């Protein structure tokens, strides 16, 4: 994502820190996965380095125009004062293949020669880690901690975390925390429309519902015909499923290996669908919807953790959605 949509307060807080001229050396961007933390960090890093190289050459804001030297170097992966640590492919010959489980201690230690010198193009360098939750423990985490405790001159760390509670307390304590929240429906729609201009309104609405405020998650479902799944759940919620016909049909549709991606999407979409339905209910109907939501979330978690049978899981999940119907 390239646009700064949603989380205006977080963006404004970081902009104010930039304008103050007294940036904390380490920032921890926290919040659910897929809401734009890393995208903003990359935009901010580019702006920080461009401003440091040319303090008076940019218009206000975070934008760095095409053709700017800093932007060109970063996009080419050759800026000497910018490093980004992420999980690497397990097989170096297959860059699009499965990723390693962790960011290794070797990756963190590879920063040390750079830290032994001054930044090359300006007084500033930026290290972005996406996500710091993925650091190999204890080695990589401890190696990073040493740099946070004694930050190299001019170095700014931007750390992305989806689960800050899992980090070493000593890492959290040395960072200024910036909280990012799930996007509202309007911001979600804007982001999805930017990336999926040809998609129908019905599909956009289904992606918004399944995304749960996370554009990254919603975009991962693009092309999976979530609008059809949404229609199926709407029918279950409106009429129930006394004959089990709807559940059987959905289970057959999503139960094969070829349907794995849509099955995964359904596991996320069903709890979100139930949560949205609960917002319009009161009294016993609300209590039933809350219970159904808890059951759907538990089933989705178990299905992934235990690799439950797809058809059986879809059938059970559809039955939970059907509890919203008149016979539920």
C-alpha cells in the first residue's frame, strides 16, 4: 500500500516528532497485521532520509517525488544508509518461495560494519525491521538490543510489531511506541478501490467484511469471490438451514484441496460476518450472536492448529452461521 489512509493520529504524531528535530532513536509501530504499519514505515524512512540529504528541497508532508535521488536509491535497493530486515526465502534460488521462520542473528550482525562508520549521504541512516516479532530468539533479539542500548550516531530504528507483548521487555522499553488501529470501513473501501479498481461493489463489501479493518488481509482475499461466500452466509443467517442443504453445498464447494485459499478465507470471513450481524441485534438475539461468534472463532483457530478436515469444518462453521437464522 502506498497511500496514507487511516490512522491519521499515528501519522500526525510521527510527523510532529520529525518536525521537532529531536527524533527518538527507536520507534515501535504496533497494531494488527495488515493495517499499514510497515507501509507507513517505508514511506517515513524514505522521507527521513530525503529530508536529511536535502533539508529545504521538499514540500511539507511525507511525499518524496519521483526522481528524487533518495527515492531512486531506495527503490533500487542501493541506498547506503537504509537497511530493511525481513524473513528471507529458505531457498536463495527461489526468491518467491517459502520464507524462513525467523530473522536470523546473522542478518542483525550484518548491520555492524555499517554501524562502525558514519552515514554516507546525510547525517542519518534508517533501519527498518518487519517484523521485529520474527527475530530469532534469543540471539537476534539480544544482538538488536545491544544496538538499541547504544544506538550508533545518526541511526533511527523503525520496528514493526504485530504482537508487542511477545517482545523482550528490554526492547520495548527502549522504543517509543506508536499505535496503529484497524481501519474503518470508509478507509478500507478507499484502499481496496485504489488497488482493485475493476472489482465489483459487492466484492469490495465482502472484502471489507472479511478484512476486519486490515487492508492487507482483505487484499489477500482478492479474486476468491468472497461476495459469493457472503451471499451464502447471508442466506444461512436469514433462513437458517433446517434441511442442511446449504451447509452440504458449501462444504462440498470449499472442501477440496483446490479450494484451499477460499476455505482459508471462509475461516476468517465467517466470524467477521457473525460479528457484523451481532451489531444489529438486541436481547436474546444478541446473546445468541455473541455465542455464535465465540464458537466460530474457536473453530477457525482449531481448524488451523489441528488441520481439521476441510469439508467437516465448513459444514460445522456454516451451522454456526445458521444459528443466526429464525430457528437458531
